[in-house]
C-alpha cells in the first residue's frame, strides 16, 4: 500500500524539464491561455485506477475516471456519479444501481451495465491494493443495459463509501479492458493511456516530465472550461513557488511552506480547505524503551498538541481531538494529552535506553521537520537523547519486516480511504493494516472492527468508539493534527472545488479564469 511517493531530484534537472515544457503557451496571468498549468513534486505511481493507491496523482485519476458514486464538494455526503440512483435491500446485501443514460467512454463506446461489470471484474483480476473494496462481492448481474446489481457475501457498512472513495472502483472502458487486455488485463497499456468517462482525457504521460489532460468535448456532464491541463513534474518546491509568482503556473496545491503564506504577492490567493489528512506519531512498541507501557505513558506526558500545531503549521492545521478524523465518527473519545514534565521525566528515568531515533517522512514544506524539532526538545527535557532522521515514504512500508531496527518514533501524515470510520481504523489500527507501520496488535480490537463491519449502525458506532479508546489508551499512536488542504492560486483562477476525502485534489472541470 502506497499513498504518496516522494522522489529526490536535483534542481538542475528540474530546471531542464521546465525549460522544455510548453514554451509556446502564454503565461496564465495574461488571462488568455486555454491551458491550466499545475505542478507535481513527483511522478504518480501509475495512472491505472485499479493499481493507483497514492495521493500524488489523485487529480489525474479523478478528472479522467468516474465511479458509480462520489462525494459532493466540501462534504461527506455521497451522491450519484455514473449511477443516477441506487437502492439497498433490507438485508443490506444487494445494491441496485441505475446508470445515467447516454454516457460514452473516451474511446466512444457506450456506458452499459456490462461495461461496469467488466470494470469491477478487472479490478478483482488485477488484485492490487484497492481490490479489497470488491472482495466482499458475491455476484454481479446486468438485468438490462442501465441496471447493475451487486450482491455481497455479508453486510459491509462502508460499501457505499468504497464506491465513492478516491481509490474506489472506477469504470474503465472496453478499449482498455478488451482491446488492450493482453496477459496483464491491460496494465501495460494503462501505464500511459486511459479510457474513462470523465471531463478530461489522458493524452500524454511522459514520466518524469509532464502529463497532459485534454478536454472531453463529448462529456455527459458540464464541460470543462480549460481545453488542456499540463501537469509538470517539478521536484523542488522553491522552483514551483518562483514559477507560480512569475505566472508560469496557475496553482500549487501541495507542500507550499506555511510560513510564506502571509507574504505572497497580490497576484496570488490562498484557499484553505478541510481535509481528512492527519498527522500521527507512531511508537515502535517492539523494542526498548517503548516496549514498556509505563515509559509510553510518560511519553504521552510530553505531547503538547497546541504547541506543535501552532508553531509548525501556522494556521494550516487544527489540533486533533480524537483517534479518528472528526468528520467521520461522532462522539469519539477525546484525547487525554496533557503536558506533565514531572511525569515525563520520571518515566524517562525508567527507560532502559535514553538514545532514541525520531523519523519523519520527507516533506517539501518543512512542516514535519519542524514538528520533529519541537518533539525533540520536549523529549530532551524528559531525559532522552533524540536523533532526528528524515526518511522516504517507501522506507516506512518496510519497517514491519524489521521492527527491531526500525526507528523508535515515526511522524507521518495519512488519510482514510473514505468518509467512514472503518476505512481509517482498518488500515491504521488493525493488526495487518497497510498503514500500521510498527505492527501495533490488539486481537480484541481486531475482533471489534470485524464485528463493526456488518453490525447495525448504532452498534457499529459504539464499536468504533471503543476501538478508538483502546488505541488511545495503548499510547502506541498519538494523533497530533488535522491538516488542511492549502491551495495557492493565481488570483484570476475561480471555480475551485475540493472534497475532504480527496486530498491534495482540485476538480479541474469547474476551474476558469475570472467570473467570481
């Protein structure tokens, strides 16, 4: 499971890429270009929606492909997308989706229930990380061209959330599934091509340099305003800032340094949007000193959320109040974090070793390093000798295989798969969860999550709340901040829409120059 991919690159290389990209297009500040320009810090893993499980690249997927359902802008409300309506049987096993008529794939083929069924089957055949959302499916039926029926093996409370998820099943057209299937279900072709139903088509995928999305003039919904979107791979945030200020970019949607937001020129505006991104501090309980519950309890006494959020995030985050993003679980247990220097020092004296490593994932904005420095100072007061270490995200997924040599603490931002508590708890708290980097394990917690998956809503909510309490009381993870999406835009760019469940992502189709 991979959610974002940071790649090191030289500034010189970035400059060379920039010099070769779209030199004939006019700058966005002139207000005459029909091209939207946005940068990525790194390549997305692959533009195949049945394989893609990162965050860098969400916009390429979501502006090209659509699912049956989606989240409404700035909301956790699930609404229809390719499905105009849907019903659920009383036993919560059968979902019947009525498809929108007249929809065409980018290849020109019509959207039918058989095409949806083939797309669902392809996701299961590819069997990459996002396939888990369809594993509970028992059978699929296509009683007519515009009716698609899914029957589950057992009730799955977040099934509709799966359908609306950024990483949920997207309907890939027959041009990919049949014409280019090959022996790998079309994966080779879909590394550089696409066949969705969305407002933009993928017309260029030049890895390491640039991607091009071109407006789908046959789109079934409201047509996009920009004729093209150029996504340039620009690994240096400093280069991105300069290009934005010079008018060579229209927006920077990720990692803009929070400390510089107050000193932007009048030509740029900042929009801060709610997001489900959360900053966590993972604790390695598999080795000394934090294999001792008493030492971990003392560690909790060093956590000053107010200081961490206020001094590091400069208004681009709020402090966490529970183990889950607040928008996806009501009434969850509050975090009992309270600074107590005496308790922290007493526990520190009991620690079998004072030398610890605090790792933080690479972050171009510098925020996570700043959080690490603040934590380092607090831990020093408690008697620890703390080494800060920047690590690349791919490294963190290997810690589970070498827990004794992994860092003692890890700072990282993560997001749930959808606006449902199970899509957070199962990947972060569950003993085999893909974002459970240090192998936190609690069999009772696993059992409660499995019960919650199909339990009636009221019972499931109580189970998720109980799971949150067990995680908090274990002091194996600390929940520090709710991180906002921060978009820095040219002042004349309007129509910005975002969804908390789709981090770092702007819907390109409604964007336009001027018009309020």
